[in-house]
C-alpha cells in the first residue's frame, strides 16, 4: 500500500488567469514533497499535456487535466488527454469525461462568484472538491463537505493555485493498495479517487492573500481581454491598410489603362 500526495487543481500560464510555466510548478511541487500536480487550466489542455510528459523528469506522477466551463459552472476533468466540449450541460460533460477515461470532480461548489455549480445542477460525479485553499471563509468548504457526506461522494482537496507559492497549500492524499510508489500510475490514482480512497489535507489561504489573489485574477483577466482586443484592432487596422493599398494600386492600374486607351484612340 502506498499513499501519494496529489494537488489536483493548479493553473499555469496556459490559463488566462495564470502566470507560471509548468516547469516551475513541477519543480516546486517536487521540492515541497508532492507526488504529483494536475495542471487544470481554464478551457485549454496543451500545457497540462506537456506537464504530464515532463513530470517524470521531476520525480512526479504525470496526470493531465483541465477545468472546463459547462452550461452550469466549472468542472475538473482529471486524467483525460483531449479537451472536453465547452458549454455543454453539466451531466453531459461528466459523461464525456468518464467515456474518455477520466474522473469528473466538482471544484469550489456553490460559489457562484467563481462559477461554482449550484446544488440542483450537480449530477452523479466522481468526487467533490471539499477543500479549496482559495475560499475566503471556511463556510463553502464546510458546505461542500456536508454535501459530499450526505450523498456519499469521495472528497478531494486542492490549492487552486495560480502562482508558485500556493501550489500544494491544499492537496489530496490518495491511498493505493498493493502498489509501491515507484509502480503507481495515473490510472491507479484515478481508480483510488473513484473508490473514495482519499484524505483531505491543507490549509486555507489567509483572507488578505486570497483578496489579493482575486484582485490580481480580475486584473489579469481584464488585461487578457484588453490584449486580445488590441490584437484584434491591430489586425483589423492591418487589414484596412492592406485593403487600402490594394484599392489604391488597383485604381492606379485602371487610371493608367484609361490613359493608354485614350492615347491609342487619338492616334
């Protein structure tokens, strides 16, 4: 039997609100004694796949994942290798994740300011994030724990880190029977989560730290869309310039042709 420490909810620079290269995240995770981290960027999986490939170089278990936006809130897809469809109903997305070999975990449930799903929209899932280190108070974590206990869901804990220092601030202990740490695989971790062989560990971020995190997240999001808007504006301006040049060149050609036609008629 072996117990692994996994942080199943971490964001990299692949997210619009993340800032850290996966190499630094993996190095930090190894330094603080984690056995693995799951990069769960928002609606993009490329950096997570790369992190899963690099994980062994840091002595970590590689598990890909993503935080996908559904029609009813965010959902963690852990152990999948392609991007789930976005904006689909929660239950349909859970089914898609399972069909592709992953586990569906509800992140920061009930917290609507962070796109947490409402209680009435939670279908049968594989686990509930009963401890999220970035909640302002412990109330929503306690509510998530009570919900999981009431309906018999396995529980996980996660840092939901967006910067290096907070990776591993909360994590999940996953117990795998009859397997050594060296022989453990990503599938073993997924099976253990499904079976509820998990323990919640970690501590909540102090309120001033969490407040700063949310402020920076909002600023990054605004900056992202501003940058996207600038690029779009620049693209349109370039297109306008090219189109203007084309029309000017075309007009010059027509004028030249008319001139030579006129000269030919006079002859």
